[in-house]
C-alpha cells in the first residue's frame, strides 16, 4: 500500500482480514463454475431452487449465486485497499451474509421465492461468513484509527 507521499505503509489487520475474506468469497464464486469441483454441473440453473449443481457436492449453487459471490469478492478486494473500506466491507458484508442466512431459513428449499439456491449447508456457510466478517470487522477495528494514523476515506484517492 502506498501513501500519498509515495511512502509505503503497512496494511492493517482489518485490511488483511478483508482481503483474505474477499479472496475466499471470490474463490467460492469462481469454483462454482468449475465442473468436477461443482457436482451436477450440467444441471445448474441460472437462478432458483431447482438448480441441481452443488459446489463440493455440498452447497447448492446457480449461475446467479456464483455471480453474486464473485461480485462481493471483487468489491471486497477493492474496498480492502483502504482502512475504512475494509471496515465497511467486513461489517456491511457480514450483515449481508446474515441476511442471506435468514433468507435461506425463511424460504423452504422448494419455495418459488428461493431465487438464490439455499440449502442447509449453504445456510450454515452464510451464517459462518456473516458472523465471521462482523467479528473481524468490529474486533480488528477497535484500536486502528483512534490514536494512530487517521482513516483515509475509502471513496477518495
């Protein structure tokens, strides 16, 4: 990471955590498109509960679900470049995955409202990602930016 003055600055723990989590989410999204790693690949639907494809033979996936994960991963990588962006990504992204978890619980596997495949293992994945991201975003942010260097707004260079 390079500071405005051209000096190289170290990434904070929250930035590293955001980069790692983003990379995992991106990887999960991309692997959903790989036959063999995704079983029932030929049965993958664009969206909905009828997709027969499962990542690692466990997590029900669709084209839309994979694209959502890829998009979230790419956004996270971009936001992790700044301290504030990393915090926002981990906390808001964590809340988003918790919403995915609640959505999965609220829509039965065969429900027409299930536009993004959500099976039991997928629900657990969303819960773990959501809680993990929130915990990282909140706990790793405690001391950074309070007495040390000031946060740089993530939306400005």
